[in-house]
C-alpha cells in the first residue's frame, strides 16, 4: 500500500523544470550561518536576563536542563535532516513522514513566526546602539537593518556564509570577554550556584525554588533554539545527507558552550547578586561593574552587530522556506512560480528573499509585545511535530535511508515530548504572554489546515518537491 504522505512522482519534464539551488556550501559555511541565526550573544544579553530574573542564580540549572532537552531535539533534527536535507525545512520533513495535512499546518506556523521573529530580533539593534546615539527610533532602525540585510541575502550564499562568519567571530569574542570578567574574578564559587541557588522574590533574595528553576528552563530552551536551521541549506551543502546532521550537532554543542559559560560567569562574578537581580539591564550592570563603561559600550556595539548578523542569517533561512513553498505550488500559479525563481548569477532564491525581507521590514513597525505573543509558543508545536515525525518515520520506514541514526531511540523524542508538554503547561499558566500565544498558535494551525483542506487538496496542486538528486 503506498504511503499517503508521498507525492506523485513528477514527470521527466516536471523534473527538468524543478528549480534547483546551487550547491556551493561546505559544512563549515552551513554551520556559520546556523550559529549566526541562533546568535548566542543575543540570547545571553536579551533572553538570559529573563531567566535570571525568574530563577536567580538557579539560572545555571535552568540552562543546564535546557541543554539536555536541546540534545534530545538535536538528535531528532539530525536524523530527520539526514533523511530529508531540504530547503523547506521542518514542513517538508513533516509532510513526508506524517502526511501532507500536518506538513502544511507546520508550514503555516513557520510562515507566520519566521517572518515575525525577524522583526522581533531587528528591534533589538536600536536598543544596543543607543549607547552611542541616545534616542534612536527603534522601529526605523530595525526596518533599515532588515532592508539592508535583505539586499545582502540576495548575493551568493558562500559570500553570506563568510560575512556571517566574520560577524560571528566578533560576537564570540564579546562573549569570551564577558566570561573572562566573571571566571577570572569570581565573587562566589561555582559550588554555591550548584548547591545553594538563590532568587529574588518581591525584592527579597532567598533560596530559589525548584519550581522556579524548572519554569525558567522552559525559557532557556528557546535561547538555544535554531540549531536545526542547518537543514534549510541542505540543497546548497555538499554531501548534505551526512553533513547537515554534523552541522546540527556541532551547532548545538557550540551554542550551549557559548551561552552557558557566560551566564555562569555572570552569576559567579557579579559583585552583588541583589544588585544584579534588581538591575534594569543585568548584563550592562555586570560588565560596567567589572570593567567600566568603555568596555560596556564596546560590548553593546558587538551585541548590536550580533543582532544584525542574526537578522541576515534568519532572512537567508526564511527565504529558503518561502522558495520551497513556491516550488511545491502552495500558492496560486504566478505567485508560486515567482517565489521559486532562482537568480541566474547568484544561484539564490532572489524573489523569495525580497518578499521575505519586505514583509519583515513592514513588521518592524508592529507593536513588539504583539509580535512576542504571536511567536512565543509556535516552536513548541513544531518541535512536537518533529518528535512525532521521527517516531513515525521509523515506523513506516519513510526515514529508512537516513545517513544518521540517533542513539538510544526512542528515548530522545519521547523525553522531548514530555519536556514540551511541561512547557505548554507553563505557558498555559501565564495569562500575559503564554496563554494568549497558545491560543494564537492554535488559531494559525486551524487556518492552515482549512486552507489545505479547502483549497490545496481540492485542486491537487501541492506537491512536495525537492532537488533532482533528492533520495
């Protein structure tokens, strides 16, 4: 009996006309772009303070627990990506392993959140540039940043890999400086963080409850998110079936080290935990206290550069997904054909890139709190779909050709699903962001399902395509 999730084989003429990206990346180039999209410095300076505010010095355990979940999900991503290293990313994988309806729902979630997350990240540029130019209009700075990154993203992917690589080195140097400030001049030993974590409750510092640490781990999980983005460059990476899995695993390892070490250093080196917890900008407080305002200014500029780099990398990633939707004929004829266009000289999906950048630039003028609510929990649904995809792929053998097989299967996807269920519960308890975000995520999923059932399935046009050499 044929697998219902598989697409009809295209005719030879269809295969010849299928747009193909140029394989110009080595695994290193893919890794550089992936790490730039994760942007460890942005996570440390923007997300980590939220974890510390919630869990106090217990944030060390929050990030450590999140790293364990990250390992589980990296195993899931690596196995699926080695089977289907496609520019469509998660939706292309879910569609081939769970079926077209779950695949299109995954696409709907990603289309909305990927475009919005570019704006969310770009809005951070102005915050860190204010150390030089006070009073900068944040939305305008974000829009200019996004538009400039879009222009760069049209050029050859190898060039962009090196651009992101140079920016990434600057970002990692800044994190190394922050780490050195705390590790070489500690105010408290590591053992105190391990055995006696404290947190501020109503301004009073006391023992950090296990519940607080666990709840903060739900936030820390997302600070590591992005290692699976390597799959989007599967059609542009040499020996992708093996190389993408390596890129994903290396991206997680480097991300964990480059985030957990600086966070630990700040918690060990802060002159006063009470002042750290109460600071409006925790990282600026720490750097200024340890090294002075000049170093803080330099670090702030490095963070602004890291955010710009992340915007460029995420536009590169999102445009590949948008290109794939055009190739798969997810939209009316002319729209799909244009989105699937490949620039003859650069070999990049140039129209999909321009469309991605244009939408993201406009979204920079939308209220940031609204953007956060919309994007906060959709990745949970995508992670859950991938866990189910890897389980079903083993069952129906749709991933039997995968070049990478995770160890101790099915431990990773099962435990990851348990952790994700906990994250959903934590979000349901949050009436400000978490609960509304869950409702919006469910709404996007319903609208996506209706579009597939009422439009795409009826006209039978949506085909899950890949490059001509797809296994």
